[in-house]
C-alpha cells in the first residue's frame, strides 16, 4: 500500500490533538505565526480572534518507528478501539514496552491478529520494522535534520504509510511549522466553513489557496480544525461534491443562455 492507497483516519473534528503530559512546546514562535497569518488573511484573522490561542504540545516519548507503528494501528478504526489494539501490541514487547523492530519481526502473525491487527496492518507493521532496521525509517535525531519532503519521500516507501500519515507525524511529533495536510477531511471542512464554501474543496484547490499561509501552514491547518468545532452542527451543511452533482451543475451552466452567463 502506498500514499495513493493509504486508508487514513483524520483526527477527530475539533480535537486536532491532546496536550500530553511530559511533552514539549512547539519549536517555533507561534505568536509570530499568528501575527503573520492574521496580517495576510482577513478571514483567518477573524477565526483566530474568536478561537482559543494556538497552543499544542508535542510528545517526546516516541521514536519515528513507534509513532508510525501506532499510526498503522489507528488507521480506519475508532480511536477507542485503536488505543486498545495498540496497548495489546505494546504488551508484546519486553517489559511491556513497545516491541522493537526485531521483536515485531519475531512475533508470529496469529499473535498480531489476536492483538487486533488486520492482515494488511500486519504486513505494514513488519515492513515498517524491516525498513527501520535497514535505516530507511530514520532515528529521531536524523529525522529532525531532514526536510519535510525528504521525510515524506522516505517514509511513504513503507507499506501502509501514505503522505497523510507522514504529515501527521511532521506536525504532531516533530512540530514542523509549515505543513498543510490538504487531504485531511477536517482541514478541508474547516476551510469550507471559514471561507463560505458550500462544498468540500479538492486537495489541489486547498493547497493552492494555502500558499498564502506560508511559512506557517501548520498553524493555519490547526485553526481549520478549530473552525469545525466552532461551527458545531452547522458543520454538517458542508458536504463533498458528488460526481452526479458536478454533472448537474455543468449541464445547467451549459443550458443557460450566453447572455446570462
């Protein structure tokens, strides 16, 4: 499975990430980021004013391997179920710690199935372990020296890991300031709500618009998640444009007299 076929589970709407104990603050000036975004985008400035101040913390405990193993466990299922499964996986390691790559490779498939991993996730976990041993998956120290694109290119070679998962890693583990997860449904919906769109934007449209948020697209994305929470039930009004709906709109436009276009 590659970036194109990855099954992602966006962070719960309105809850981009929890503040974990023992975590450290973001490695960039978020106040400067807010000032920059507010100056360059009036609508975003209004959202920032009525929202809480951007303040997330990043967890220091996990290595890239551990963070990605957890991401695999969490794909396409509820957070509660995934937490239970990941706790079972951790129990397979020595002294109750997360299994090392070598330990994951030694664990037989039936044991991983019993822990709750699907066949596809078992293959992904073992490929992650192999590529960590081979050095494809970097250590945290090496990851911090690499560019965002270098990490995306490197990590999507792991089975079951796509660009979205790497973007979440860049944001919530490394604290990178300029990441825009254009395929994330929460960010897409927040954008539609903030800018008065009736439909969910396509990733290309969102990415193009997001150029104005550089070099703090991470912060802007965080406020898109907040926009969904602030909208409450009204967030349901924004939906994905179906193929049939697009065809009807195109047909209606084509049938209108030229003078009315």
